[in-house]
């Protein structure tokens, strides 16, 4: 039995079987490269489900964490710590005036967002949140209810009351769903899990206007799209639209677990002492890591790199589209890339992994590619060469 098989058999015996895993044991990583337990090297164009947004084991993150881990690891939230304050300040300075609540994951950040909307509407008997078909917001009970995909809800009913789903990118559907109980609208500015679905600017601006007119909380789930991946720091900026509440996680911590719920203007003080909490939320370690991520994005001009590499990669993919009739459409915003196929993508993505390129497939027919925003042309060329070779087999 090799090392990989040994580790997988340990999982089979001791780890709950909740994931459809690729039989790959990852052991170390650097930037866009990961190595498995047998020493094989892979180009990672879907690093940790978009968690390692500035690449794996970024030296600035490693440095910040290793300094902090020797100084103070955890501060409970009945005290103060400088790094939590500094990170909140950094997020606000990079978006709009407001305040931040720190959690440990995307689903938890979204829970806080829903609680803000519900508390805001509570005295008026308004609690209903409109979310989108094909959305994904996490796996807690409230978030599987919010998510617009039946597969995450099956077997867990009864679900939470107070969520309504409408088609994405359809302002009329939102208008029709609003009633006297409605308090908010929650959406990913670009649906990722749902197949890389990019809404129109008019829709997003219309949504802002509608929420203002009806006094609704507009919540952007930027768990996957935030932190530069769209070519802007936050994807709402792509459409020129400011949310009332924004949630972050994934790449915010440079690989460490962190979630943040950011509330703006009149929503920033809705949660009051005793109404929400997290034991681990905003610990000095994860805040040190996230501050390093912001520094790297700025110092290394990674927003500019994202936009440059986005055009380069898009050009290469459009060339592949001309070559392979089963590529229906390429959808890109920054380094959020969906390749819509007219055939199933599962075998293609597995073959890419076999050939040393880690990508993802979502909604059965969409290859999802999200390289680190530090990616360069040479890495893109290598990835395209693998993809071309694999596609030629189908
Ligand atoms: C848009 C979005 N929201 C929320 C989540 C849930 O995040 P977590 O798994 O950290 O709870 C995800 C995870 O994929 C996501 O993509």
C-alpha cells in the first residue's frame, strides 16, 4: 500500500463520508503548485475552492502567522485585540463606511447577515429574505434554506421559514416576490457554484434602486467573489453597486479559516451586545493572515494582474472554443472563469487532474477555473496546453 492508499483508508475508517473526494492526498504547496503524497506535482487552477486566492503558502501570510502564533493565539471577544480592529478598519477602508463582525466561515458570515436583516425588520413583522435559484450560501440549516438548489436541502426538512427563491438576473421576479413581510434580498454578485452566472449591470443597479425604495436589506455574498478575484477588490464594484451587507470568507484569510460580515450605514449597529457572537471569530492569528493578504494584493498590484491575466486566459480559451465544438460558451469576470460545455464535464475535469492540472466542474457541464490571482502567463500557457490535450480526447 502506498502512502496515498494508506491515508485514504484512514479516511474510509475514521472520517465522515460527506464529500465526493478526488483520490489525491495533497502534502505541500507553493504559489500555484501543489504536490501529492507520491511527490507528483500539479498546477492548481482551483486552489482550495478559491481559498488560496493569492496562492498557496504565501510567504507574507506565513511570516505574519508565524510571528503572531508565538505572541498571542486567541483572544476571547469579551476583550479587545489590535489586529481585529486593524482588519475591520482595512475592510472598511477598502469598501464603504460601516462595521465588521468576524466569524470563521462563509456560512457563518451569511448567518450574521441574515440576522442583521431580520433584526432590522423585526419590529415591523418583516423577516422574509429573497434569494436566487442556483445560488449557494453554505451548509448550515439557514444557509441550505437560503441556497437555491434542492440537492442541498433533501433529507433535512423541515427547513427554516422565511426564504423565497426567484430566478437570477430577473428584476421582475424580485418585484413580484416582494410582500409586506419581505426584509431583504441576498445574492452572489456573480454565481460561482451555480455555474459562473454573470448578471447584467442594469439588473444589479435596478436591485439597488428597488431595495432603496422598499427599505430592503441588499446582501451581497462575496464569500467566493471577494478579495480581488473579480478584478476589483469586491465584485459589487464590477457593477458599481454598493450592498447594505457584504459577506467574505475563503481567500480573506490566505488559507486560514475566517469569515466576515460587513454592514454599512444604518445596518452597521443593528446587532447589539448579546445578539450575536463567535468564540473564535476574529482571532489574532487569522486577522494577521488577512491583513497580510490585503498588503500583498496592494503591494504586488494583484488587481491589475487579475485583469491582465483574465484577458490573456480568455483569449486562450476562446481559441480552444473554436477548436472544440462542445465548448458552448466562455464566461469570465476577472479570474472567475466558467467553460460551459454541451457534454458532461466530470470526465474532463478528472482527466485534467490526472494530467497534473487541478480544476473543478460545477452544475455537471461547467468547467470552473479560478487560478490564484498571482498567476502568470507561463502558468496559464501550461494549463492551456494540458486542457487542450485533454479536450482532444473527447
Ligand atoms: C458564495 C458562497 N457562499 C457561502 C459559502 C459557504 O462557505 P463555507 O464553506 O466557508 O461555510 C460558499 C462556499 O463554497 C460560497 O461559495
